[in-house]
């Protein structure tokens, strides 16, 4: 099948030859025919040499997200091969007997830009971040059904939030809207229809486990707690007190419910409040504090404002931390890179005047892999600090 072509300007093919999957609008010389958002296209250089195949987009600066490179061909078996490869990797990374909630497809990290698939105890949630992917949801669903029938009860498309103009939310298989998922033998209630993102933040699994190692007998504060992941790991490690704070009453109720599911009648406080306000008004000193805010910077334009917010938050966290305390601090803003995040936390540390050591540098879990040719896929930054 002959596909329409996107022709690049001379010299603009080099990043694709290095297998970076994005073609930016400024690199494009022209197209061989009129294109619609989501069309499958071939990308060629100025000499008409084939560079790859991907989905065209008429929104934003990324014109094409590539699925194949060079002589690779995009075939009808593409979805089967990619899904099976990604699933096999997860089986190497995880023990399904103790963890049955994980990311199966992580966009560029698994060779499918624009596609997220999360798995919760035989329930699959598909999220499209481009029209080209959204138009293939039915084929993707069929590939899941045919390859993973023993692990599949529900398939749900949740793309209205990621594609506001074209995406919708609907069931492709089954009608389950929630389940009890297992993560390192801790139970979480996950609702992909009503919850944020696909229902749960899977990328912090390893970092939650690490937090438990610092929590025994400690007073722990988990800010921006959402469904209480860090809180429950702290309680599993026999923390003396755990306080969960989120501005959303619904999130706080979920955190309390998940705590009850695992450790009923424990010393857990769930507080619905703005985190900055809570840190200002609360006088409790904590041994371990988690700062895991939503992305303060959604774009380059908001970068400076976000940096100031991260600084204020970390100053507040450090001030609320007991001597010899532990601070877990994170940023999931893609435009805040590792160096900027580190420097922002360091600036906050300078204002407190405390002696601070870095124990760990953290990132997203291995089921959220970063394609080595696409460093932008590394989005979660974290530091574990020992604060004297």
C-alpha cells in the first residue's frame, strides 16, 4: 500500500536516522497530498529516501510520531508484536503473584508514541495521546483480546482527557469500572472510569517501597496523597503515625478507604486541605515527608512559575522535618529536567540553612521505560534527602 509522504528539508533527517521518533513542523519541506489528522504517512528525506512511517498530526509542533524506522515496515501484525514484546518484558520485571497492576505500553518507551496502556488485575485501560492512535483503538483492543485472553476481562478507552476534541471514553470489552489491584501484596481500589489518569499512579511503585524502609516507628506525612500509595507503604512498615493530605476530598476518602482495606484501625489521619495551607498551619514535626505534587509546569511558558512553586514547597517540607529526618521530593513536570529540579531543591535547602545529604536519585519504575533515543520520556525526578 502506497502511503502519502511527508518530505523533510535537507539536513533535517539526522535526528530520525538516530531513531528519535518525533518530526517537528520546522523540519518539513512539504507533503505529497492533503493530509488529515491521524493519517498514516511515510517520512522521506530531501532525496526521497525512506526514513520511517508514523501518524500525522495537524495539532502542535510535532507533525509525525514515528512507529517504524528505515527499512522496517508497518504491517497488520504491528500491534500484536509490540504488545507481546512489551508484555514479555513486564513478566521479566514483575511477579504477577504479588503485583497485578502495571503499565504495559509506555508510549515512546515501548515504540508506540501516543499510546498508554495500563493493566489492573485483568482490566486494561487504553489512553490515546494522538488522533492516529485513537483511530486504531479497535485494532489495539482486538490485539489485546487475541493475545491475552486469559488475562483480559475489561478493556476501557479513556482518551477524552488526553484528546479533548476527538477522544472519548468507552468500553471495548466488559463493563467493570473498578477492581482491587495488588502491588507488592498491598491492595488498592482502582477506578479507571472516575479516577485521575488511568485510575492510579503506577510509576511510583519502587519509590513507595523504598519509603517503607525509612518509615518504621516514624511520623510520616504524605502530601498530594491521591489514593494514599506512600501512606500505606509507610503503615506496612509500622510507622507510628501517617498523615495523608490532598486538596481533593474524594482523594482523601480513597486514601482512607485503601488504608482500611490493608490496615484497619491504625493511626492514620486523612486531611482534605490545600497542601501549602496545611504546611503553613500545621505545627506537627514529621520524621519522614513525601512531596509528590502534580505537574506544576505543563508547558515551557509555565516553567519559571513552576520552579518557584517547587522551591516554596520544598522549603515548607524541610521546615516541617525533624532533625535527622528524611524527605522524599518529586517532580513529574517534563519541562523541569533533572538538573533544574536538583538546583531548585538545593535553592530551597540553602534558605533553610540545614545540613542535607542526597541519599537517592529516583525516577519512574521500569514498567515506564525510557527509549534511549528519546530522553524526553524520562519525566519523573525524585530525590531522597537526609536532613540534619
